[in-house]
C-alpha cells in the first residue's frame, strides 16, 4: 500500500538534509560536495520511512535497511576519498560559469533540491519494502541476489579503477581488465542492479508501483548524468578509448567483441 504521509516525510527529510549540505558547499565554495552525500540521502530516506511508518518491523524492512546502509556508506566513503583535495568537479564549474554570480543561491534549487527530489522518487522501492508486512518470498531472495551482483560490480569496479589510477605508469591509459573487461561502466551497471534489487524486494511486499524509482535511476545512469556524460568526455580526452568502445560492452556486461 502506498502511504502518502510517510512518503512526504521522506521528501521533507531529504530536502532538509541536502539543504544542510548546501550550506557546507557555500562555506567550501564547492557544489560537487553533493556527490558523496547522494548515497547518504537514501539512508536518510529509508530511516525516515521506517520511523514514520506504523507497519510492524519485520524481516523485509531489516534486510532493506541493512543493504541500504552497506551500499550508501560504501559509496559515500569512496566518493569522499576520491574527491579529497580535487576541488570542484568540472560539471559544477561549468554550471557555476553558466549561471554567473547568483550560482551559490541558484545551486540550492538546481543542484541540491533537485537531487533531493530525484532521490525521493528513486526511493519508492524503499518505501514499499519497508512498509510491507508479507513474509519473505521468492522475489525477496531474487532481489538480494540482484543487489549482491550490483554491489560486487560497483565496489570491485571502483577498487580496480582506483588501483589502476594510482600507478603512474597507467597515466593516460584505459583500464580494460577485471570487471572493466566486460563493461565500460561496471560501477553504473552495479547501481542499476542494486536498485532493481530493491524493487524486487518491494515487489515481494506487493509494491509493484515502485518500479518508477529504479526506472528513473536507470535513465539517469544510462542516458543523463552517468554513462552517456562520461563517454562524451572520455572519447575526446583519453587515448585508446575509441578502441575500448569498439571491443567492450557499453553498459551490460558481456564478453569482449572482436
């Protein structure tokens, strides 16, 4: 059952949380600080749904919140580590230049609240699963399997890329081994699987309507701010990337192409 009151509490929590992050961004003059807080925003949403819900706390909410905590904390920790000392990301620098001197104020709406609303919509499976009282079944175990596959690709892909970049001998080269041999975007594919895994957990409690959340995440990952944006940058800036594109699957993993 869709509980609008609980869902709106989630929106308020997400907006409040990212408003605080916006204040920090003004102090640091760095709007890209929002990126590491993306995963933590979902933890805020899931926790809010749990405490605002009257549904009895059972196995499914416990599983969902545990998986959400593992995914969100790992993603945030990795992005904090990766971005440390790097300054503002080029995407936000471009926005700052386009929007002029009013960007600090505008960024509250165009960056922070926008991401709060996107996360709120994507979080629909969390709402459905946390409010569900049906015992665990086939869809739930399938959802856990999806989550595990996604978490593997995302975390291993990030680890392998960080290790590759750490070696000065790899400067300017393209990583095409490990999970990067099977897909050019193992981290984005991993996110895709994680969120469809949460949907299957929601489906186990009858939350079929929550497919809107992972569908939006899929569009963001594949067509908007994920793979498509990164491909455009790497094709022009990384030597050998065009050959990598010709021989490696774009999003869904598969064997090397001849």
